[in-house]
């Protein structure tokens, strides 16, 4: 039965050598490599990739146009109801 180098390694934690704190554990580098791909996106999600700015501009323009269209539509409906309410009040008295 053969054992690998990794299974033969003895894990120890060095707190201090001659009054100096040792460098970071090499496990952290190995741990970052074994992370899932979606966990590596955490820093990238907060930044927009500059190659995609035309898409974001187009989507932003579409969103603004849709919001303005809905606003104008609601304004027209409110204006029509206001006019109708004024006519009804004038007729009733």
C-alpha cells in the first residue's frame, strides 16, 4: 500500500519562532484553489466589466423609456378621470 506525500505530512501550528510570527499558512492558498467557482466571483460581482458597457447603456435606455412610458400613461389616465370628474360635478351641481 503506497501513501502519498500529502497523507504523510504532519500538521503542526507554529505560534512563534525566535520572537517572530511566521508567515501565513500555505493551506490558505490550497483552500482558495479548492473553492467552488461561484465563490471566486465575490469580488467580481461588485465591479462591472468595462467590455459590457454598451449593453448596460442600451438596457438603461430601455428601462428609462419604459418608465417614462408608464408615467405618461398613468398621467393621461389621471387627467382623463379628472376631466370626467369635473364634468360630472358640473352636471350634478
